C-alpha cells in the first residue's frame, strides 16, 4: 500500500505540473518580458520529457526501478524550485531564458516519472489485476487536470506565479519519503548491464529537430527552408537510430517489441488517440472563451466535465478489465464515444449553449477515459517481462509524439482556416487599422471589443458595425474549429479500425 501511495503522489507531482502552469503563463511572460518565447516554455519541457522517458525506462529495466525513479523525483523537485526562482538567480541569462532552461531540466525528471510509474504497475501486479490499478493511476491524471488550472490561477492571483512551481515542494517531499521507505528494490535478472549510449544520443538527435520543426512550422511556414531542413534532419537521424537499435546489446527501443503485432497496433492507436485527445484539450477552451464569451473561471468549470468524465472512464475501464479479463470491447466502445463526441463538436455553432457543449465533452471524455488504460495494458501483456520498462516507455513516447504532432498540425490548420474565413468575411467591411494585427488571435476577444467600441462609438450605426465584426470573428473561428474537430474524429475512427485487428489475449494472472 505504501508503494501505491508513493507512486500516486509521484505521478500527481508530474501531472499537476503540466496542468497548473497554463493559467499562470500570461503573468509569467508579462513579468519576465518573454511573449516572443511563449511557446518555448512548453516546448522545452515536451522535448526533454519525450526523450528522457524511453532512455531511463530502459535503464531501469537493467538496473532496477527504485534507484532510477527516486533520483528522477528529486531532480524534478529541485528543477521546480529553480523554475520558481527564474529571473532572480544571478546568471548571464534573462529571466525568460532561465525559465526555459529550467523547464527543460524539469522535463527530464517528468518524463522519467511518467514512464516508470506505469512500468512499476506492470512489475508488481499481474495483467489480470493490472487494469484496475491502471484506471486508478489514470484517475490521478484526471484529478490533476481538474484542479490544476484553477489552482494555478488562484496562486497567481493571490500569491505569485512562482508558487505554481513552489507548490511542488510539499507534494514532492512526501512522495520521495514514502518511496524511499516503502518502495522495494527489485533487482532485474538475466539482463546485460550495458547502456545503449549511441541509441540514446540518436534518439535525442531525432527528437530535437522534429519538435523544433513542428514548433517553427506555425510561425515560419511549413514550406520554409528552416522547417524542411529540420524535418529532413530528423528523418535522417531516425534512420540512423533504427540501424543502431538493431545492433545494440540492450537497445533503448528493442526491435523485438515492434516485431510483436499487438504492440505495433497498440502504438498506432495510442498515437491517433493522443491527437484526438489534445484536439479537445487545446481547442475546446478557445471555443468557450472566444465564442460563448464565458470567463476563464467559467471555462474551467465547463472543462471539468471533460476531465471528470475521463477520470470516471479510466477507473471504470480498469475495474471492468480486472473483473472480466476483457479489454478489446472496452476500447471499441471508448473509441466509438470519442469519434461520436468529436463529430458532435465539429457541428458547434455560434448559437450553441454551454449545456450542449458539456454533453459533448462528457461523451468525448468518457470515451478517452475508457480507452487510454487499455492499450498500455495491451502492450505490457504482450511484452516479455524483461522489457516491460521499455514497452511502457514506448507507449508514453507514442502518446507524446502524437500530442506534439497533433498540436502543431491542428494549430496550423486552425490558423489557415480562421484567417481564410475572416479575410473573406471582412474584405467588404471597413475594419479599424488598429484591430487588424490582433485579428490573428481571436482569443483576445476582450481587447478586440474595446478597440471596436473606441473606433465605432456607441451610436446605433457604430454598435451595428462593431457587432458585425464580432459575429464574423466568431463565425470564422467556428468554421476553423469545425475542421479541427472533424479531423480529430477521423483519427479517432482510424484508431477504432486498427483496434479491430488487435488479438485479445488472456491476461496473465501471475
């Protein structure tokens, strides 16, 4: 029991950090004067966490979980304190650059925590019982998603944005103490104690240009020389990485795993499902605040319907798998819900009310919750016991890559469709020159309204013109979101089709 509590606290530490920072970001970039590097705070964390997970999970297969997870938790906690102190540390870097560097360090610890916590579940529970624990741990993530944004906003408003990082200290200290005392050290057997250094180096070399290319794509253009060069370099290094892994004694991503059909299929499903999940997480709040016109607090309450449904679905999925031993039908039902939910979201209108949106979010969240634990369990059940760490890290890796690719591609499509629609809608109507530069960001609706009121005045004609512009901004955004949610539904449906080919195998009871 002590091990379970310690693992849950450690997972909460990493999960809460990823959800609590978002609402503090406007205050952070305002104080550190770093709006031009806004995205880098997230990109730095994503880059290092995506790379560190597979590397250290494989190391834990060789040397044991405890003495990899504990240092990772300590490193995560110390780097969190550095993030909170960014800008106040006497270094030859400005505050925003310090924060980006420290977030990169924090991502190393976070990636290791996320990979190893779910691996440990595979170590200490047989597949027949593993499902319910997978669901409980997925529920921890849902809890963090529910309380993180509100807590981040409250800490920023009442104390300081620095406390969104300092709040990790009490949770982290308790988690470290519990793991140190209660987490048993299980020494791996029958493994070669060799680290795949070249595999680790080329994995990082593959990820860095890939994530940078996806990040620069929205700003520099997907056809720019910089983006094309980065993507080409990433593909070339990935080919080199694949060649190294075939010859390594203890590869970070063992080719033997990819030779197992169910693992290959599960990884495809996880990749597609991650795209669909981040489709909702990233863009549903934009609809709430810019189209429905609700406040950030109200948007958080509405968004809680998604995260609560995800938590309920995850817990239910785990319990059903443990009691029945069946998991394929759960995934099919869950992915059907996700596909239907995203199809409904693709039909949102400017007149849609929040009650209807909540129903769609609950349907989508329930489907995601039912689905996500299934394929981690599928991969662990199919993998050899000596490779559970690598297999679990591979599942987390595919989720991260899916989220990154999905966020970048969906963001680009959103921008293209929105600007296409807004330009055609307003081409025949005089728009104040002052508002043109900020039309590219419909999230700044409050500022747009103030500028329109200033330029058009409060006369009936002025109010009518301002209303015309506002309605067309909303309509353009809804048009853009239609395409985004529809594409998310396509990926969810593709995951559903792939799941049909997964061979359901009896869950091991030992």
